[in-house]
């Protein structure tokens, strides 16, 4: 991956790289282990101090980091025997959403996730992670397949939102998203959604009507991007930082509001610093969350999902 460093993370990037180099040396020569332990402790402390004071807009920037692991990066590390299924059987294949059958800890599952690209060529192919209607209709096909064969559904959310182009609107973008919400709501199997990057608007929610929703430490989830919100409220996209402060879209806020059910810690410096470690940390929480739903019957799973979303925004007079 090409090097990409956000301004506020520069102080720790060099230390993280030194830790990686020293870890490789310590693997072949134990004399480096004391120095490795000292440097790891120093790096961890510095990162904790720096990242503890990140603003909401800085966390949004981390959620969009160009080197952050995407759905297929997690698929490669978490699942075996992945067989990708393509096309919506109506119009076309949409590479902005990937999905298929896989084995997870020996258990057959259906995986669906947004997929961004690395570099200009792949980003154009993936439409920067913004699905067309056919992407959502492909997801619906996978939800219904999972329901038919009784397979748990694991989704990975990472999109700025559904594609708002004329062609997408002509082919029924809003209808496709609404149908995806309906399909997820009625399937009689466990669903666990994980926000691995940014989750924007209905384009994200079409993969998010789950029994349990997890978010990575520097993920974000919102009805609109901070830039879009600022443009609408103040006709000034440059006020995105102010909008981010008000939207309550970072992981701690989402947990406090009950929008998500758990936060998955990321490696030192963020998931983009170590894809393997990020996958291991997600794996532990994801497997525990999935198995916690095993005691529910198909009818109870649907009711559990219904109660979860009916409770969002509820208050006592």
C-alpha cells in the first residue's frame, strides 16, 4: 500500500514503523526483545495520549483512511472457502457491494459488505464504495438466500452513502434501499453488522438492520456526512468540523445513544497500521456476538431485531 499519513498522526507513524522493523528483528534474534518491549510501550503510550483527544472530524478522517482495511481485507483474514456471488439478476453486477458464502470458525455464513478501492483505477471500478440500486438488490438476493438455508448473515459497513447519480435514481435507488431494509428486517436468521469505516445514510443502513451492530474504534455512523450536513444547514461545506461535533457520529457517542451494541478496539495507531491485528481483534468480538444469538429461535430473532430498532430514539416523558 502506498504511504498515506494524516497530519495529526505523523508523530506516531515513525514509531509504529520502527516497532514493525524491530519486531521482525526480534523474531530472529532475542537480543532485540528488551528494546522491542520498551519501544512498544512508548508507542502505545504516545498513541493513547494523542488519540484520546482526537476531535470528531479527525475520527471521521481516520474512518476514511486510504490504507484502512476494507471488506475483502477482512474476508481474506476471517473466513475460509469464500465464494463470491455476483449480480442482482435484474440489471448488472455492482462491485461497490461484495458478498457470498463462506465458512467462519467452521460455520457456514453469508457475508455482505461495502467495498472501496485502492488507487484511482479500482476506486472508479468500485465507485468509491457508493452502491447503485443493483448493489442493494444483490444484497437482498443474499439475505433471502441466507434465510432460505438458515445461514447467519455478517455484514461490513463502509460507505459514504448510496450513489446519488441520475442513472441510480432512474433504476430505483430509494426503492432498492427500502427493499433491503425490509428484507433484513424479516429474515429468520442471526444478523451481525460491523461498521469497519464510515457508515453514511441509508446506503449504510441497507446493510445495518441487524440483531447486533458493532463499530470499530475509529468508525463513524451517521445519517449524512459532516460535509453534506454543513452544506445543507449553513450552505458552507467548510464548516464540516462544526457539523461533526454536533452529529454525535463517533463510536463512544454511538454506544452511549444505543445505536451500536459494542466497540471493537483497533491496533495501535488505527486499523490501517496493522490489518492482521485489526482482523484478530474484530474476530474475537464478532464470534462472541454471533454465538450469543444462538439461543434465539427464528421468530425471536425477528422480534429481537424489531425491538432493537423500535427502541432507538425512545425517551420517557
